[in-house]
């Protein structure tokens, strides 16, 4: 037998974390790493946050899981908080981002099919999007590397270039149900959509009775400096998928919708065994307790601006390595002149700094949202040491 017990679908690196300490991870070998990856934009409160730990511990002792056959005071409370904080009137809880996007896709189809418009099943999505790894969510992405080996795809998706309103408009036809879009593409390379694009999609939806479905799995929950990124575009969606940061490390996601958009999601149409169980709700409550307030958002914006300013000043020293900085809040990308993966490995292995590569040659920085100046200083020290040594080791 040569296959590993862990199905070998991830190209895992040699770093083996065993403990978390605020904005650092400690490896099996005892070394400390500065964590600007945060489980890929998940650990927004850092590791070992007392409020989150306490909430999970208390709930685990009280009631961990019950079926969605029963009334859920825990789910009702967290859903109400999300309704109060957002455009939404109703919430379906999931265990992951892909499931939240799945629910959003089903909600969009059901919106039209509920009134007999069965032909309006197609979602227009955007090149280099990432929506998850289930069959529907890989079908929603234009990226062929995610399709390979898993054909046939689910019908009902058309791809337009990202941030190109005219191309999106041109794809609207009799079968169109709506648009599915990340306001800030994450895996695609930390690329924020323009205001004109997001506002234009909203107008097209209003004009043609289509649904605007946002995938804020990565950019949501304070990451960009507002609770959800759509707030910065001056629009509201009809449906929104959220996950990653919302559990702070506990597996939790949600599909948020307006009452109108959710008209097809009636009793018996959708479900999940674990989705919204009391343990997950306790984690979500603890994250909102810590993060869903103006002072926390102000902190994210301030740290985001400082980090961005330091990066912009710094990359000029290495024009052969770095091209530009983009993103919003603490969702930042440094576009590199070439493939970022060797540099990510160099940062990790030689400077104990964790980052993530993303599409379009982007070095992705999605630290815990609780970083302070000292972490930015530590980050910049490691980055500049790494850039200096990288040139020596790997001349272009
Ligand atoms: C991570 C991600 C997903 C998928 O989330 P999972 O929890 O891995 O299923 C979907 N959409 C976006 C934008 C993401 O970044």
C-alpha cells in the first residue's frame, strides 16, 4: 500500500503546527511562526482567543448537538443578530463555505422555480472565481484545473471576465437567474471589484428580475474593514454566502437572504444534519461578540492602512520581485513579478512567516484581524529580510 492514510489531495509542506498563540503558530519542532495566513482568512480572532474558547467549552458541556427537527433557541438568536447586522431577513446555517454557496445557488434557482420560471436556472459567474470544491461550486468556477477529473460539470453556469460589466450584461439571456460574484476575489488574487461593476450588477438585477448573489466567504466578517464587503459598494445583495471568519476557526457558514429572494426555500426543500447546531452557534456568537462592533472594524481599517502603507513603501526597494499592492482592509495581496509559491516557501522555511499564495502571482496576506503594530513590525522585518536573502538565493 503506498497511498497515505490522509487522502493525498493537498500538497502539504513540511511545517507541522501543533499549538496556536494569538497571532503565532508553534510547530512540532517548537519553532514560532508569525501567522499572516490565519487558516486562510479564518482565525480572525487569532489562535487561543479566550472568548471563543470559553464559549465553545461552556456549550460543549451544556448541549453539543441536536437535530434540526427541534426548535433552536441558539440558532434563532444568532440568525437574528445576523439579520440585524445585514441586508438579510433570513439565515440558513452550514458547516462550510462551499455549503453556504450551494445553499445560495439553490436559493437563486428556487426563487425563479417557485413561481414557475423553471427556465431561469443559470447563474453568471466570473473568471478566476473560487466558490468551493463541491460539484456545484466547481461548476460555478471557470478554473479548469478544478474541473479536471470530475466531469461532467453541473449545467447552469456561464463565465464572464471579472469586473467587466458589459461582458456580464451581454451574457444575460432567457435562462439567466442571477449573478454569483466575490466582491473581492480571494483565491483569484485579492482583486476587489470596482464600484461601477458592483453597482452595475445590482442595476441589471433590478432591471431583469435577477438575483445578486455574493460570495463573501473570504472577504466577509470584518476582513475588509466593514462587516461585509458589499457595504463599501453602497449596494445590498439578495443572497450572500459567508463562512471562514464567521466561526473564527470553528466550522461554520451561512447563507443570508432577503425574504423575497428566499421565497422558494420553504419547509422540506433544504437541510443539513450539523448545520447550525448549538456548538457552532456558540462559536458564531463569540465571534460576533468580539468582532461585530465599530471599534473592532476601526481597528481592522487602521491596521489595514498601516500594513498597506508599509508594503507600498517597501516594494519599491525590490521592483524585480514585486509589482503592486491591492486589496481592502486586512485582505491584502502583493502581486509578484513571477510565481509566488517559492517565495511563500522561503518566507515560511527561512523566516518563520506564514502567508498564502493566490492566483495572478499574488502573495496573499490575511492575518488575524487582532494584529497590532508589533505584528506589523515583525511582519515587515521578516519580509524585508526574506526579500534580501531571496535575491541572493534565487537570482531571476
Ligand atoms: C474558501 C472559499 C470557499 C469555500 O469554502 P470552504 O469552507 O472551503 O468550503 C468559497 N468561496 C470563497 C470565496 C472562498 O474563499
